[in-house]
């Protein structure tokens, strides 16, 4: 399901316009991105948790040349599924 299909789904389920649904999606996604960028964790009970984890620097290998390269440390956004969402998906 792409964004416009998801907008249509939300609009149909909640009796709002597709434009309003799009605005809701944009507000949610930009807020999650902003909060994670500031280092915050977001917990939506039953749905899941968004967090940022640190990935340590490590040595890697260039698959074409076999040359050893250094992969720098970076931060990785994560999503952990909540129990209610897990239960609905596995029915």
C-alpha cells in the first residue's frame, strides 16, 4: 500500500477527506523523524516503540576488490512491534 492508497484507507475508515488523511500522515511522520533526530524514544502502547540505536564502527570488505575498508559508527532507527499489533497481525 503506497501513501495515496493509505490516505484513501484512512479517509474511508474514519469519514474524513483524503487531504486531511494525508496531513495526518505527514504530521505523524515528520514528528517521529524530528523526535528521533533529537534522540528521543517514542512508545505507543500496543502499537510499538521507535528508538535510535548506536552501531559501532567495524571493518568491512569491498565485495569487488576484497579490500578491507573501515565502516564508521552510525545511528540506526529501530521499530519494536507492540503486543496488540502482533496479535492483530497473527490472527
